[in-house]
C-alpha cells in the first residue's frame, strides 16, 4: 500500500464514522424534543385524545393499568390490604377510617375508581379528597377556588371524569411540565420557591411532588395544606403540627389510649428530597419515567410504576453496577427497613395498650406526657410506613426515624406502666 492509498483509506474510514454518527443522530437517537407539537385546548382532559397526537407516551400510559407485584416483594401494583403484611396497623389506626381499608397503591388510571370504592369514603367525605385523583380538578378549582374543598365529595363525583392524566402534568398548548395542585404551589411559596420559575430538572420532580406528599385538611375550610414551613424532615413537620396551625390539633383521638393522633400521608417527595438521589439532582422522572426507544424514537416512559420492573432503563443510565447487583442492593435496604418498620409498629401498638391500661389509675400529668410521647412515636413510625418506597428513597434517614419511633414508643409505655 502506498502513502496515497493509506491516506484515502483513513479519510474514507473517517467519513464512514461521521456518516454513521449522523444517521444515528437522525434516526436511532431521535431526541424527544423533536416531537411534533399538537396544540390541544385547555380543558381537554381525556388522555385518549392527547394520545392521538402522542401515541408512544399514550401507549406506555396505558400500561399503568397492568397489575403486577414488584420484584422485591414490597410495593407493587396489586391492590392488597396493608394490614395483612403489618397487622399492627389495625391497632394503631383504631377509631379512624384507615383501620377499615388501607390498600397498596396502584397505577394512575385507577385513582378515581379506587377513591370511589374505598371504605374510607363516606357521607362525611369532602371535596378536598379529589385534589390528587383527577385532571378535572383544574376546572373545579378555576370555577370555585378552594371552596370546592368543603363540598360533599359525592356531589363532585359526576364531574370527576378522568383520573390522574396528561393535563395534571402538561400544559396542553406547549407540552411544558406544569403543576396544577394549588396546595403545592402555596406550600413552596411559603418556602420562598416560585414554582413558575422552576427549571426543567426541578419540574421533573415537582410534577410528582404535587400529589406524592404529606398533607392535612385545614379544619374550617378543608383546604389541603402541605406542612412544610419548617422543613421536610419528620421532626420538622411534627414541630409544625405542634403549633396547631389554623386550629388543627389532630386527625383523630385514639379510642384506647385517648392520645391525639396524626395520620401521615405518602411523604414520597419529602423523603426523596433529603436522600442521596434527591441531593444529587436526580429527579423522580429519571427513575420512574426513564427514556425508552421504539423504532428509533426516544420517548419518556409514561408507565409510572416500580422502576425495578425495568432496572436497565431506570438505573444503568447512571450506574455501572449490573442489574442484579442493583436489585439486590434495593432488596437489602428494603429488608432492613421492613424489619424495623414492623418492630416500630408493634412497639407503638403495645404503647397504646399500656397507656389505655393506665388511664384510670395514673396521675394526669404523667399520663399526658405518655400520650404526647405516643403521638410522636406513631408519627415517626407512620411517616415511614406511609411512604411508598419502603425506605429506598432515603435509607439512612428512614432507619434513623424508625429507631427513634421504637425508642419513643418504649418511653411512652414505660411512663404509663410506672
Ligand atoms: C433513584 C431512583 C428513584 C427516584 C429518584 C425516585 N424513586 Fe420512587 N422508587 C424507586 C424504587 C427503587 C422504588 C421501590 C420499588 C419497589 O419496591 O418495587 C420506588 C418506589 C416508589 C413508589 C411505590 C411504588 C410501588 O410499587 O408501590 C412510589 C409511589 C414512588 N417511588 C414515588 C416517587 C416519587 C414521587 C419520587 C420523587 C419525589 C421518587 N419516587 C423518586 C426509585 C426511585
Ligand atoms: C405524572 C406526570 C405526567 C403525566 C400524567 C403525563 N406526563 Fe408526559 N411527561 C412527564 C414528564 C416528567 C416528561 C419528561 C419531560 C421533560 O423531561 O422535559 C413527560 C414528557 C412527555 C412528552 C415529551 C416527549 C417525551 O416522551 O419525553 C410528551 C409528548 C408527553 N409527555 C405526553 C404525555 C401524554 C400524551 C400524557 C397522557 C396520556 C402524559 N404525557 C401524561 C410527565 C407526565
Ligand atoms: C394528580 C396527582 C398525582 C400526580 C401528579 C402523580 N401521582 Fe403518582 N399516584 C397518585 C395516586 C392517587 C396514586 C394511587 C392510585 C391508586 O392506587 O388508585 C398514585 C400511584 C403512583 C405509583 C404506584 C403505581 C404502582 O404501579 O404501584 C407510583 C410509582 C407513582 N404514583 C409515582 C408517581 C410519579 C413518579 C409521579 C411524577 C412523574 C407521579 N406519581 C405523579 C397521584 C399522583
Ligand atoms: C440520574 C442518575 C441516577 C439514576 C437514574 C439512579 N441513580 Fe442511584 N445514585 C446516583 C448518584 C449520583 C448516587 C450517589 C453516589 C454515587 O455517586 O454513586 C447514587 C447512589 C445510589 C445508591 C447508594 C446510596 C443509597 O442511597 O443506597 C444506590 C443503592 C443506588 N444509587 C441505586 C439506584 C437504583 C436502584 C436506581 C434505579 C431505580 C438508581 N440508583 C438510579 C445516581 C443515579
């Protein structure tokens, strides 16, 4: 081979590589932002209509109806009573609706159906309960402001036509991510954050945080409020409730121990925020809505479920460890959390019994201290038990919270026994 041939071969080789890269860019890795934008009217809440324009996202959204357990044995999308796994729930939630019906969560399309069929819902249920279940919230809030929260829930059923769907997270005209739950916007504002100015990366968690968060209903107005003024930690939210915001003292009084109890609600956003992933700028959507490919088209999966059903897409974009290693790691973390969660739940249940027994004999000041300790112990247990990741979203914080719950439950029981 003479020099000329060598040079030509090198040039031809180089050209081939460039050409391949161009082809890859154009066809194989077609980035999501080149999608054709369809301008849908504000007020279109039917995911099937959106789906005509965005078929890949819609096809994956429809997978949310699939019900399957998680490979770890925790979580999953099968509607089972949580008390089967953790019987202490029945003692700890005695006297309130969560002792009657408390099931594992499943896919977004079931949100309205599961609300309507819940035994927790009755004639006393208020409009506020629809806040995180339906895209039709947007209209109702526009029309009535927070007044909808006070209306009987049953009166609003006919207006709840579509469950959690496209309009909850997207502006129909631009497809930009948006937050529609006013409770999230207001709570962030009190923290000094203007959600309207959030970056795209932040929005990839905020769209989830608008529903997957701890909340309470303000007593007089039934308005939904997120207790975040002092921070996202269990003790910070507890301290917030200690101030009796707008007269809110408790969710119910436990019939045995007579302690004034709080019910924690799915604090996924709060727990995740302080964890390794939250602190490293990883968003909910990175794991729960990873990029997938179909015929060379790249799109965000809208099958929002356990990421362990597709570890490769969800985790190995950042992690070099193999799928099996990652799965085992999650399972180990969750096993550790589950053991302590059960122990904490049982310790709290025994404390309710001890305090109940002491009720007629003990001196009032000590009894009050025991009840206070018990309320706090149950909050620390419940804020973990009500979270959906079985600890994965923030393993060390969760272990610390459960350890403290066990300690406080023992203290409450000891105080009562003395
Ligand atoms: C680093 C990846 C990662 C991030 C980021 C993440 N999650 Fe998760 N999430 C997981 C894993 C892993 C599980 C456990 C799944 C299991 O047990 O099968 C989980 C479980 C869940 C579940 C319960 C799923 C089930 O099967 O019942 C919900 C709900 C959830 N996450 C919501 C969120 C929300 C909301 C955010 C952001 C505020 C978030 N996650 C951020 C990885 C992640
Ligand atoms: C729970 C929130 C949520 C819901 C509900 C939702 N999306 Fe998305 N969607 C997202 C997120 C997050 C992204 C990623 C956006 C980004 O990174 O900028 C996304 C991206 C998209 C994109 C941009 C292209 C892509 O795939 O990344 C389209 C198109 C889209 N969604 C369509 C839909 C349609 C159609 C529906 C209803 C069937 C829907 N979405 C429901 C959160 C949601
Ligand atoms: C409008 C409120 C709302 C928004 C927005 C929302 N969720 Fe949910 N999510 C729910 C409700 C309600 C359920 C439970 C539905 C049921 O069990 O019927 C749920 C269930 C889930 C589950 C359990 C699914 C399963 O297979 O077990 C996961 C995981 C989840 N959401 C993650 C997310 C993530 C991640 C985001 C953001 C990209 C998000 N959600 C945005 C309300 C919401
Ligand atoms: C967008 C990037 C990203 C994605 C996606 C991601 N991680 Fe991570 N993960 C990180 C970073 C950053 C850390 C911090 C430590 C480090 O640099 O390795 C971390 C740490 C961890 C750790 C050790 C710390 C802990 O909290 O236990 C585990 C385990 C882990 N990730 C599992 C997962 C699993 C499982 C998934 C998929 C469900 C996942 N990660 C998805 C970036 C990511």
